[in-house]
């Protein structure tokens, strides 16, 4: 029995991919999950190419594993996922310790690739697919809290934002059969999970036969009223009124929408090929507020995209203030080879300027997050308990429907400890910019 350890880098979709490839290996026979590199016969790095610093971390990790391999004869090292897809030739030339290279659509071939590696040959498959969705595979949940799980509903992306490498590393967009999604969600609920997050590069463009995303979301929510349903990520151009209507009607669909803006400047949005304007985006925000006044909205922001001026940056800051985001993922622009931006747009904003603008964006978001959390003090919410607080064994934490973390005492009003998976009604008593403090009511 070969023991396999998977290190996952990057997005939530990579978490699902790691769970899927482990399920493929276990089903093939002769493989089992390892809990650490120390006990593994095979180490697979599931990689991310979305930014340069993510790739640099993986290059350094490969150096560490290469040194380990010299001390542990027979250790098999594999690189899978987006970086394997994008940099196959460089990896072959520069990292001889790597035995396996597999792209995101090649995980079914992993058992054979491992057999090739055991025979002394490199196992390589980076072929992209127009059909592969791994639809019928029930992922092996790695490092799960037993409460929340990710469910991939589609793969790939057709948007071709000028800065983004995803369409080149994950291929074109394709959706899973909804029956396989409902089967997976049902299995999770029966196993005790109480929250699922539906994943895709652009979930609200999901389409399979007559089933679109609002219909799929409704069907998943109807699995059980005790099952919370989240989704990520939405593209503003596809945020439909039908989707908002479905969310407003079904209370177990969480009141949290991640709606990446990337920039508040129409000039930048056009260069990014985002296919919407600032005005369109704000119109979608207004529609969300009308349908669900209690919804939390989060976003992605890129600082220092090609040709960004002080005025463009100011437009982004003013958009953030106008929306009042609860949370944001914020990054400096990182040019990715082979994208439209890399081929046609000069990366001409100095790094020192990018850094300064990013610092302003982060400082503003901290203010917005704190203001949002302060508005919640005194309000009541139902939270789903996920685990023990990192700061105290005497407290547990859970999330509101709006995806905000609330910390409460571990012992409930009935004298019994709260457990992961419990729903608890709480009142918020205090807050920081990142966390709410509460008490059971």
C-alpha cells in the first residue's frame, strides 16, 4: 500500500481537486492517504499559477523535497494542477527530482503515472479536456472539519480576463450533470455535513441542459432546510435577478455574495476585459441590496494593473466606499505569462507604487470591515459552529449566514458544550475588524 500525501496551494477549487485525485487513487487500489510528508511514499503538490508568488513558493518547496528525496530513496514526487499545466517543460528541465507532472484534467491517469514513476520513467499528462468534470467521483475529504465541504459544479472558464491565466491552465468552461451534484450533496448531508459551498471559476454561468445556476441552487437548497448553501465565485456580468430571487426565497441559501470588482475604473475594467462597467456593477449591488438588505458583499481588488493612474486608483477607493464591502481579497497586479495582458499591455506601474496603493486599499477595507462589524453589535444571528477558537479552548467559533466569524463560550446555556455542526442563536456583544464576539440567547 503506497501512502500519498497531497499538499494543496491556491484556491478552493484546488482543495476539491486534491480530494478528487485522492479518491481516484484510493479507488484504483494500492493507495491510501498519508497525514504528513514524513510517512508518505508519494508527495503530490497541487499547484496554483494565479500569481507569481504562489509559483515561487512551489519552486522553493520542490527544492526542499528534492533534498529530502536524496535522503529517502524511493520517494516519489509529483507536481499536479495549474503550474504543472503551464510550466511542464521548465519543470522537466529544471527539477529532475519531479517524477510526475499532471494537469487539472489528467487526474484519472494518476494511477498509471505513478506506476510509470515506480518503473523509473517520468509520468506526464497535461492534456486539457473539453468534457472532463470528474462528475461521478465522490471526493475523499482531506483535513475536513466534518461540517463544511466544497462541491465543484463546473470546471474551466470562458471569460478570458486579460490578466488571468485560468482559461489556459484549466481549459474551457463545462458544467457537471446536476444529478451528480445533488447526489454528492446528499451524501455529505447524510454524513453529517451541514454546509456546502458550490464552486466554479464563474458559478453563475453554470448551465447543463435546462438547468441554470438559479435552478441548481434551488435544488441543492431543497436537499434539507438544515443544510446551508454557499457559492463562489460570481462574475458581475452574470449576476441575474433570477439568482437573487432564488436566494431571497430560500432561507438556507446564505446571505453572502462574493462579487469581484477588480477595479472601480471603467478604463481599467475595459483593459481587464471584465465585460461590465462601474455603473453596471453598482446596479448589481443595488439589486442585491433590494432583494436581501441583510446580505454581506465581498470582493477582489487588483492594485496597479497596466497603465493604472492615480485617478484610476481613486476610482477603486471610491467604489469600495460606495459599496461598503464586508471583506475583500486584495493583491498587487502580477503579470502572468501568455495572458492577453502579458502579450499586449506593458506592466508599467512601478512596484513601489503598486505596494503603496495596495496598502491604501487594505487600510480602507479594514475600516469598512470594522464599520460593518460594529453595526452588528447588539444584533442576533444563527451561527453554525465549526470548531474550537484558536485563542481559547473555552470558546468555539461559528459563522453567520453572512459568513462572519462569531466566537462564543464553549458551554451552552443548557450546561452542555457546543459541538461542530450545532446551530446556535447568538447576540453579538463586541467586535474587531475580523471577528465578532457573542453570547448564546
